[in-house]
């Protein structure tokens, strides 16, 4: 490289473009060391403590996030278990309700059959009683008619009760005997 010589008012100083003068270099180095020492003594600890605090906060935040994630996973597992239990309980309730409904239906059917049997028995007893009452009434009416007819035919009044009863019974027996073969032929 070339060295350039600058002559200033009578002094013969040389100037280098890439290399500063020695006094500038010394004073610049001293100033740099003073500033670096001041930063190292005063600003650097505050800067490092701030970085440490931030790192600690970030680390605590990550730990809290991991703990929260674990709690959420645990809660989700608990909720899934509760949902499965609820579904199981609902299924059991449905099964019990179905069994109850079947039991109620079978009980109602059995009760209906019992009541129907009782109604049929009562109706048959009533039919038998009504038939007997109708026979007695018919026998009495036919007997009265037969007695009256016999009185007209004989020309005498059958006032004797025993005689009227015998005539009526004989007439009804003959009437029943004649109607039984007719009903058997049909």
C-alpha cells in the first residue's frame, strides 16, 4: 500500500488510510475499555437477570402447560369414564324398563284372563239361573194353561191343588218327551 504524506504547517506527519494514529488508537481503546467495564459491571448483570427471569418464566409456563395438559388428559379420561358409566346405567335402566313393561303386560294379561274367566263363569251361572227361572215360569204358565184346557175339556174346574199339579206334571212330561226326540233329530 502506499503511504501518503501530509504536511501540515511545517510538521512532517505521515497518514495511513487503514491504520489510525497511535494516540487515537490508545484513547479509543481506553474509552472502549471504560465503556465495556461499565456495561460489564452495571448493565450486564441487569440484562442477565432479566434474561434469567424470562427463561424462568418461560420454563414455569412450559411446566404449567405440561401440568395443565396432564390435568386435561386426566379430566378427559374421567369424563370418558363417566360417559361410559352413564351409557351403561342408561342401558340398564332401559333393560329394567323393558323387563318391567313385559312384567306389567304379562300381569295385565293374566289378570284379564282371570277376570274374563270370572265373567264367563258368572255369565254361565246367570244363564243357567235365567234358564231355570224361564223353565219354572214356562212350566207354571204351561201348567196353568194345561189346567185351564183340561178344565174346559172335562168341563169341571180343577180346584184341587194336588190334582191340578198331577195333571200339569203329566202334561209337561209328555210335552218334554215329545220335544226331546225332535231336538235330537235336528
